[in-house]
C-alpha cells in the first residue's frame, strides 16, 4: 500500500513541478496517512449508534488524492503541504465523527 501511494504522490509532485523540498516529504505524507488510517481504524469501531465508523482503503486514498489536487503555485513550502495534509485528514476522517468528543480525540 505504501509503495502504491508513494508512487502516485511522487509522480504527481514530479509532473506538476513541485520544488525539491516538497518532493522530499512525499514518503512522510504517505507514512503519516497510513499511521492515521491505522489509528482511526483501531480506535473508532462501529457501534449501533455509530454504524458509519467503518474505514477502508478508500478513506486513505481520499487523503492522498486530496493532496493531488494542490497546485505548486499555492503549496510551495513543506509547512504549507503539512497544513494541507492536516486539512485533508480532518476532511476525510473527522467529518465522519458524530460527536465533538470523537473529533477531539482524533
């Protein structure tokens, strides 16, 4: 899984002309997304009240593909890319949480 998404994000950064600083953090983005996916999958199990707490590979890919919608003119520093990654993680995983307590734990 890491190899597939790392290849996708590396291809994207190279073809769109991102600077070398952004290209260097491609593996960190994929590994961090994988870690977040694992944590969410383990800590948020579906219950009768929270039956929509089912996470799969599609959620992982939504974070990566959300990053692939960025433009090098807008996201030109590692800090900005990190902020975008945090936004995408919140967009994909936190939007599904139905209590404020669950959002804060994430």
